[in-house]
C-alpha cells in the first residue's frame, strides 16, 4: 500500500526477517548505505547531522544503474530520532541533486521509519512529510522523484534484509 498527498508520501512493506535484523539495516549507517545507496562518514546519532556521498545500491543492479548518474554527490541528513526497534527518523532536503545549489537555506522534509512486528514478519512504514514547505520551484519535482524513490527503497530494503536474515 502507498499513499501520496501534496504534503506527504507514505509507503509500507512486509519484511520477512527478524525485528533485530530490520532495525540494524535501518540504523547502522553502513548497512543503511548498502541498500539505500549512500556511503556515510560516520554512525547515526540522534540530534546530529551526518554527511556522505551517493553510491549505487549493492542490492539491485537495475536500481543501481538509475542511481549511477548521482554517484559521488553529497548526501546530508540530520538524524532526528532513534527509538530502538520502533522509530528511526531524519530530516533532509528532498531531491537535492543540483551540484551548485545551496540547499542549507531550504526547509527540510522529515522521513520517519516505523516498525511493527507481525505474525508474518516486520511491517516497515516510511512517511516523508513537509513537502508543502519545499520552495515552490522545486516542490513538484522533489515530490514526484521521492514518491518513486521510496517505492524503490522499499524494494531494496526487502531484498537486503531477506537475503541477509
């Protein structure tokens, strides 16, 4: 199921892997980077900024090809919240791909991952909200790019945790 309204994107996926495995894939920055497609400079720490560089995912060759044109571009987040085995969230500038643009002055969106154990595995939900605050000249493109991007990311994390569970 996925939902898209003007201010938020919602996706979910059922992961057939233990909760601890899914949690590690989300909150260990090195593991997150393998499936998501980024090489971070350090660990995720609540309340702290973290930077890295885009690098194609290690999980899916087709999606890696789509990420390849962005390889090496800066990737900056601010870790918002880490609530063990329940919630991981960060803020970022969506679709920040123009090499000479200074996105630091723009409002960020909030990306929240929530986990719920079920009889069949772990239900992972991701919600990105705050698009209505993105500058109007970038808003529609950022929303469209991320709506498709989160669909791909749900596929990537499923492949990653189910392969390594």
